C-alpha cells in the first residue's frame, strides 16, 4: 500500500513561501494514502489559478484544465472511469466566479467526486483582484474603493443546491483537513470541501491570524448532528459562514452513477466498443 | 391511362402542433415501404405551438437529394398554408384542403381544389387528432397507391396501442381516401407514379444517422446542451446508449458539455458533444484545451442561421470560419463536412478514429437541411465499421523511481503514445500550459518550438475518406461547381439542366474543410474555364478557403444564399447559366 510519500513528486511548487495551498497539497497526499489508494488510482483535476497548479504537485494522474472548468472535466473523467478516485480542485475565483454555474450543477448532479476549493478570498495568480469571496469593503487592485458587492456564501449555496456532503476547513489544521478529505473521498456522492487558504502575498486582511480568530470549529458543539439539514443551514448562518468541520452529510441519496439506467459498476472505459452484427442490424431496423 | 411519372412533390402545411409532422411521417413511411426514394424538407419556426409550418417531400423512383422547385400536391390544414405555398404549385397542381375553413385558391393560381372535411371526418371517429390519418389517406388515394401497404404502416405506428386504435386509424384513412376519390372521380392519372424498385431503403434524418454512426463508432457518452437543430442527436442517443452501458448527460451549458467530453475522452471513453453556432462559440476555449493537451474530442456542429440567435430554425452554412479559425493560439484540428445522409453515418466513425489516431479535436459540420431533412438512405454496411484507436498503450511497463510516462514524447509523426488514467505504468501530467514530454509546465524556448512543431505536424499525414467528392466527367469543363454539406443534390439537379443547354460542368463537394485539401483540388480548378462556389452564407467563406489555399482567384465566382432557405435547383441553374 502506498504511503503519503508516494503521492509526492519532485516538482517544486511555485507558490509563495507561506501560501496556504502547501498544506492542502499535503493533506490530499495524506488522505489519499490513508484511504488506501495507489497513485494511479487517483485523478486530480484542477482549474487555473495559483491553486490550480496543485494537480502538477501530486504524484497521481493530473489534469490541469482551463479556468473555471475543473468540475465538468472531473465529472467526465468519473463517468468514463468510475473506478478512479477523482478530486477536483481550484481557487475561489475558479469555482465561485467563472465556474459557479458548474459548481451548483455538479452539486445537484452528485457524482461521486470530491471538490476541494482553495479559498483565499482573492485572485492570487492575476495578482490581487477581488473575488466573490472577498468581504464587502475589501480593497483590491480592482476595487480600490472597497468591494461593494455582497460576499458569496458557498456553504449556503451548496446546501440549497442539494449538496450531500458539505465541509469547511482551514489549511493550518492539517489533521482536521486530512480527515475531512478522507471522509469526502469515502462519501458516495459529491463532496464539497471549502478550505480557507491564506494568500500571504495579496490578502493582508484574511491572514492566518485573522482566520484563527474568526473560525468557529464544530468541535465546540458535541451535539451537532451533520445529518440535520436545517440545523446545518442555521449553523452556517449563525457563524456567518466561518464554521469548520463536517457540516452536512446525507448518506441516503445515491450517487449519480448509481442512478443511471444501464450503467455498470465497472469502468465504462474498459468496455468493448464494437457492436455485433446483430446489435447493428437491430439499430438499423428502426429506420425501415 | 396516362404516362407514368418518375417523381412527384407533396407538401403538407398547417399550424405547428396540429399534426403536420405525423401526417408526413405516416405518408412517407408508407412510400418508403414501396421502395420510393424520398427527400424531405421541414419548414418550421421556433414556436412550438402555432405558427405556420410545412413539410415537403419529393418522391422518386431514382435517388434524389434535392428539394424540387415546384409542387404537385399541397395538403392544407388552413387557408394560410394555401396562401403561403400555392405559388409553388405547378400548373394544374392539386390542393387537398380541410373543408372546415372554406378554402379558396388564391387569384392567379391555376390549381384544382379538393375540399375534404378532414377535421369533421376525424371527429366523427372520435377525435380531431386523427386529421393526420384522413389527410394522408386522401393523399395516398389520389396517387392510386395500394391501400394495404398504407394500412400496414398504420398498423405498425399504432400497434402498441391495441387493435381498436389501429382499426380506428385505418378507418380514418379509408374515409379520407373515399371522400377524395369521390370528389376527384378516382385516382389522378397524371400523378400515377412508376412502380418503385420495391427495395425498402432506410429512411431517417441526418441527426439520426449521426447518432447511429456514433454508436457504431464506439461512442458511449455524450454530454450536450439542447439546441436546434442538434437536439435530435442527444434524443436518439439517450434512447440507445443505455443498452450499450453508456449514457447521455444534459449539462448546464455547452462549456460544461465540451469540457466533460474532454475529461471523458482523456479517461478513455469515446465521447462527443453536439451543438449549433451559439454553443460552438461557447466551446472555443475548450477546443484549444483539447488541441493543446492532445486529447481526442468529437464535436458535431449542426449549422443554422447566425449570427447570435440569428435564424435558429433555418438553413445556413456560415460557421465555417468559426470552426476553422475558432480558439486562440494555434492547434491542429480537423473539420469534416458530411455531404449525404450516408456520410453522416460513416463520417462519425471516421471522426472518432481520427480524433484518437491524431489526438486532435474533430468537428463534424452539418447544416440544418442535412441534419433535419428526412431522406432515403442506402443500406449501411456493417463490414465498413472499423475502430482504430491510434497509439493507445495498454499495460505500459512499470516506471522507475520518479520517472513519468512520456505522454508527449517527440516522435517522427508528432503523435505520441497515449495512456489512460488507471494504468500503473502510465503516470503523467496533462496541462493546457505549454509542457514537456511528461506533461510538466515548461517555458523553455527550445521546448516550446519543438512542442508546437510536434503538434502541428501531426496532420501532415492526414488522409480521410473522400476528402473531395469528385464528379468530373469533363476534361475541360465550362464550369466547375463547388459546394459542401447538403447542397450537392441540388447542384446535380441544376447540372442536368445546364447540360441540356450545352453547358458542361464538373462538380466537387469539399468534405475535408480543414486542413484544406488544396493540392487535390488545384488540377480541377485549373482545368475549368470558370469556377462557381455555392454556399449558404453571405461572405463566401468556402470560396475564401479555396482562394487562399488553392489560388485561381480570377476564375472563382460565388453563388450565395442567406435568406434562411436552401437552394432550389432552378436558382442554381439560372445563376450558373448567367455566370457561365
Ligand atoms: C477565461 C479566463 N479568464 C481569465 C483568466 C485569468 N485568470 C487566471 S487565474 C484567475 C483567477 C485566480 O483566482 P482564483 O481562482 O481564486 O485562484 P488563486 O490564484 O487565488 O489560487 C484569473 C482571472 C484565465 N486564465 N482564463
Ligand atoms: S499569490 Fe497568494 S495564492 Fe498565489 S501562491 Fe502566492 S500566496 Fe499563494
């Protein structure tokens, strides 16, 4: 069985020293090993941004696509080969701005994949513009007078889109994050894990210290029941979206793959392409 | 008894949603049984209910692939259908109209009118829904064709619903037939068709042939977003793919459709998407991703009137430049244009093979008339279905240490070995960023040049079936007529008339739109006195490709039509005669 070291490769990330994304990379590598995967059984599909580079830093099958489209690519991979463990990943701009439409529909669709958002409340790669996750009043290069748009709440959106697994974490909490990713991978359906991942270069407001002060861990609520949808929504609102931990999980809904009529448990990619003469004749006979 | 005719044109018109489609379907299915060649044209608007719609079919004892200039029989469910279409009737043509609206023949039109109480006869049998049966029965009777064949078609259409329903419908057919025969005094002699060869052809629309071809090609997934005139492809495949373990997924938009297809192709399943102009525009960035990552991808673009929403239910061939030039940067890409219903089938097999052999995006372009016009199709040959997956590696040898699979290895022909995720010895990275042989980002100038050259040279060896479809019987013709897509049959019909006028012509259909097959075309351009390029767009996009790649600009003229309607043989004939 592979250890987390086998999910490492010899590429040096081009992230700034101190960037939150490093720990997310480590957490994915640990979680993959902990759930017993081999590198070839994992496909990491990422978007574009500083965060999007992550697929190149993990020793597994990696696909670094285009801005905002990690999720549809990942869903295509999963449909083609449901034996693979598929992780999609990218920034908050990637998933909640340009790719928001895909995020909502991927949640509704509920394919058995895990989506890890590396949420730094800013655009890193393009050097510091506002993101849908930026706070109102947040000053960036593109909002010199401060953002005048409402901050997006991905957790609320996920809940209302019918998510079956919603979690949030902080990149400094390697242990908690690793465990959530493991649970996400094991969850039979779509798992959303939003991870606060400070951008030390462009975001001087939402810093490590700021997160430490503002985060509300679910560990504080021993009676919290993550299968209670209404309680989950309430808790998210009460904490202004700063909640961390496994917020909601629905274990009764089947994954999309399990509901497709005629879809086999084996990978579609491994099935024979050729039609028999008989199958062909039957298809043709309808046009007579 | 008069002389037998070899072809005839029939049209049915009414409000959308009142049975025009089904009347046509039953009438033409029965004709197909007798072995006639059929070629249909649907005129419809983007409203679902209401709004005039009509279906026209040409019936012939010989293969035909063009709508006719004129019309022999018009069946009208309302006066509007008469007013809008009667001008097409040839002298002495026939109108069968519902007596309900007190039909009249517009002034100046020489046609015989048979008012048949279509709605009333149907209602007498219990429901006005059976209008289609009465109307098609009346049409059938006027042609003097055997009623048993028609009844058999009815039986098959309604068999599932039980014998009572079948009987009712057969009765409706009979009442329509009896009534019109009484009025006309028996079948019309001048519409007596020669007997057909009795060999039943396949009868389908281009989109169905595309769907069928895709399954034959091993396509098992389709991700798509509905749009006219592409939707029938997904509607056909969702009925069939589950039988082969696959599925169709209706995505949130075309960007998701195409990127999902890229993901699935990357993971090893032949996957396609289909759309029309607006969707194609949304797919452009992703087409570049497929080109850059050398991921196979098949896109069908069923062209309709653009730009923007344009004429969404009308004929046009104006996306050519978008398909050839669309996406930023430079990638190898193949654009092929089926020119017949049979091509729609075989080209899909070719498209999937090419996309894997060359690891490039392949766009199959049709136009609305080819996608939606229902027509006879020659038997499809099972033995011609070959699946070729190119350099797909299975059981790649184990990798040593930090070594990765050279997914983008520099090779003689530019095509590198491909491996699917899940393979132990195949680990590599894929990125739309410029990359090295194992797929890792690289900004090295040397690597950049080599990688660009590697990708772009892949198509140097490209060979496709009938890149040009050549009908060139004349060594030095007065005219070389060039077209693409659905226009070929119309061009051929016009050429027959040109020949009678002593104008000699050759005809080439361009099927490989990109990369442009210039060398193969040049000798024919050179041999002709004049070249006329015929296309359904306003800016002569195909002629532009020809001039750019194959020269001979001085002798190339264009015949363009962009009013939303397909060319008619007469239009092409007249224009060519004038230009010759
Ligand atoms: C279609 C398109 N538009 C714009 C860009 C430029 N771009 C690249 S990354 C990015 C946003 C980065 O922010 P985020 O997704 O939050 O990731 P981060 O860099 O913060 O990790 C933008 C706008 C692009 N690559 N593609
Ligand atoms: S710019 Fe910000 S997000 Fe990007 S690598 Fe640096 S710290 Fe991380």
